[in-house]
C-alpha cells in the first residue's frame, strides 16, 4: 500500500523539483553565473594590438576575436563580484605595467575607470607573469561595455600581454 503511494507522490512532485534551481553561494541560480575574459596583446615584431573577449555561461565558452570589449546584453544586468588581472612582461628597461578596467556607455557619452591594476614591482630585465585580484561589487547595466585599457606596451613598457577575467552573475 505504501510503496504505490510513495511512487505516485514522487511522480507528481518530480516536475516541481526539476523546475526549482538551487542557488549558489551568491544567492543566484548557477545558470546566471558568468565569467568574462578580456585579453589584449601586442605583437612584438609588428606592434599590432589585438583584443579578444571570451564569455563562459552554462559551462560553454564563446569567443569574439578582434573586438574592443564586452557589452552587457540587452535585457541583462551584470553584477561583477571580482576580477583577476595578469600581465606578461618582457625583459627590458621599460616602465612597469599599468592597466585599467574601463566602463563605457557610448550612447550616453560616458567612459570611466572601474579598477586600476599596477605592477610596480616588476624589475627591469625580468620576464614572466604577474597577477593581481580585485574584489568588489559592481553593477553594469545593459548596453554598457567593459573594456581593458593598457598604459603602454613593450618596448616602452615591460608588458606585452594583459588579461582581465571578471566573475559575476546576471540579474
């Protein structure tokens, strides 16, 4: 008697369980989490600068090559919880690396700094990768772009590549 009743209850309740999405430690469904990888580099032989953007949503990376930055999709608001910045520096006598995470809203004529990363501890004639982390909470509405700005590339700066990875979620 109890076994058929238990099976019937599970069959009725399971569509309800399937619709409920468990929330993450941020209090949002896992499907709303997003990572944005903005990288820019300078070709050491030609000096040509390129920027690429990758987006990780629902476990799938999508890439845009040769773009200026990441634009928040229509109807979405991006909450950025943290960012990690990396620079690849070359040996030489250039200045240490500096880069910024910028916000732009072309239609409103707005451009401003969101986070500044400086790598003053890079000594001359060093080579390698340096990393910094920035943690905050920042809301970026639809239509606004997130871009990377680099002070200078090699040879005036020791930097030949910069990368910022943003973590957050969509509202």
